[in-house]
C-alpha cells in the first residue's frame, strides 16, 4: 500500500466527463489498496474567466478580493470530483486550502507556502476516504485566502507530498511528460525519461510552464521525485529527480522560450556611480522583477541601458522609467513588447565550451538578430524578435540533436 499524491491540471478536469474519468482513475488506484490524496486545478479556462470578470468590475481589482474570487475555481473542481467519487460508491472528502490548512505568506496572487498541516488529511485517510484538495490556494496568518500564482496547483501537490511523506507525487497533465521543448510548437520534441531538478528549474523559469517553478524548488529542497505524465494514458512519463553523473553526458537537454517579457531601453544615460541604483530602485520597491540587464560601454560619458520585465508590468515600468529618465537627464526611453527569450538548458554545459557559439551561429544562419544575451552555468538565453520564435526553437532543437528522430546523445 502506498500513499499517492496526484495532481490533475485544468484541461484534465475541463468537463464533467473528464472529472468523472479522473475519479475513475483515482478509484482504481484506491481499490488496489493505495491511500489517495488528489489535488485539483480549476476547470480549463476558469481562472482566466474569473480574472476577466474582476477586470470588468474594476481596472485595478483589490488583490485580497481577487484571491477570494480565484480560489472559487478550485473549490468547484474538488466538490465535483468528490461527488463523482461518491456516486461511484466510494468515500471522498473535499478540502479547501484553509481547511487543510496550507499556511502561506501574505503576498496575494503570489503567496509562498510556509507550512502544511497534515492532521486533517490524515484523519480523512484513516476514515478510508479519498481526499480531494483544492490546488493553488492557502491562507495567511490572519486567515485571509491567498493564491500561489499561475500554475500553483503543482506546488500544492509537491508541498503536500513532502509534508505527508508520500511514496509517489504525480503531476497529471495534457502532455505525456516533460519534452525537450514545448511539443505544441515543435512536432519533433522528444519526451525525456528523466530530468534533473536544476534543469527543470531552469526550463520552468525560462518559460516551460509544464511545472510551476516553485513546485520544482520545493521538490528539490525536500527531495520529492515528481512523475509528470498524461491524464489520458497510462504510459510512463518523465521523472524529475536529483542529478546523477550520467546526466552530464548530454550537452543540451532542452530548449525553452518565453514570450511574456518586454524590453525597455534608456538611451544616453549619464555614466556615473549611483545611476543604476536610482533607475531600478522604484521598480524593486513596486515588486517588479527585472530579468536581463545589459549596459553598453560608455561613449562621451553616456551609455545605453537595456533590461527586460514581465509583459504584465510593461506599461507600469515604462511610465516609472520615463520619469526617472527625465530626472537623470537621459535622452529617451524605448519599449518593445514583441520579443521572445529563447534559451537552451543542460547540466552538460558546465564542462563544455562552445555551446553558446553554436547557438549564435544557428540563429545567424537563419538571419535572426540577437538583441540580448545572458548565460549561467547551465543555460544560455538570447532575446530575439518574437516573430521568429518557432523557427528559432526548431533550428536550435535540431542543431543540438534533440529531434525525436536523432537519438539520445547530442
Ligand atoms: P496543466 O493545466 O495540466 O497544469 P499546463 O498547461 O500548465 O497544464 O502545462 C502543460 C503544457 O505545458 C503543455 O500543454 C505544453 O504545451 C506546455 N509545455 C511547455 N514546455 C513544455 C515542455 N518542455 N514539455 C512539456 N510541456 C511543455
Ligand atoms: N487554476 C490556476 C491557474 O490556472 C492554478 C493551476 O491551474 O495550477 O493558474
Ligand atoms: Mg499548470
């Protein structure tokens, strides 16, 4: 008998029929003698729909009330799922974040899990019930409902698996596992058998939304292996696990891309101490996460400063920076929302030179201009014009030997 935590994403519970078949799959495992804790997302499109409603109500929805609203999506899913299980003649109990309880920070909309209580879930399991837990939500110290950021149900599942010391943590979704790149834009993407936590962390933070970044951080911290697999088949998926030596043999494991950043350039910034601090301070204060930053060498004491921010913060950032630019007497501020950050990831890069060069050459061959570059030990990212995203992903994928028909090694 095992304690299994499973999480089903939005498309997996997108209709009454789908919720019913998820319930059947869970009951099957329960009948084999396993204890089942099932984390559910809101039905497909529901979270977007709720966000739209809030925006129709007001331009600037109150973050606390927005979280109360968004949490209802997952509430509906767990209730319907528990009904489905009961209608099949088995015992089930739905629990919301605050009932579990999942304690989080107070940052509405992107709260972080601090602690997960297990008493209530264990009581329900002892009563031989299948436990359905609403993903994506928790409560802060004052009892306010919080949500964990888009894709947050993954993190709920991993946090529960860690707290309950579960035998298995499965993330069930609409693809068969973690692929070398997003299979929806690259038909030659290959499903990986395994990927290390660090590579998965990079892939997730560079745009592969198959797992929320926080869920991978949690898994790494508490050493929870994650099995990412399909809701619609029994096939084995991808294991996200600690790094093993043989993983270094592969130079590049995956290609990720992110269309959700925007670029801001401040032209002719006076090149003197304290200027960068002055420009970025209001952004940090407003909680805007600045990603890549490039500053040119100065000419006549003036330099250009370029950086990227999430597209959702673009307008706000632009107006803040325009004000700062005037104060420091920079020439002008330019903005560009039509960019993509394209990245290659692989632990094998640590010990090999020339990987970046190859990526630049491949893009040059297609006449794709690189606007910005950043590197770390296990990743290289380039900012390019958004219209070349798919082409760039495909040619890089092929160049590094990742195509499905190219075998394992690159
Ligand atoms: P869920 O609703 O189950 O949480 P998501 O939509 O959040 O599912 O994540 C699954 C999606 O992630 C896939 O449909 C796929 O398009 C996308 N994706 C992006 N990069 C990858 C990748 N490298 N491997 C697998 N899926 C990826
Ligand atoms: N329903 C939330 C979202 O759409 C959380 C999740 O699906 O993981 O982002
Ligand atoms: Mg998701």
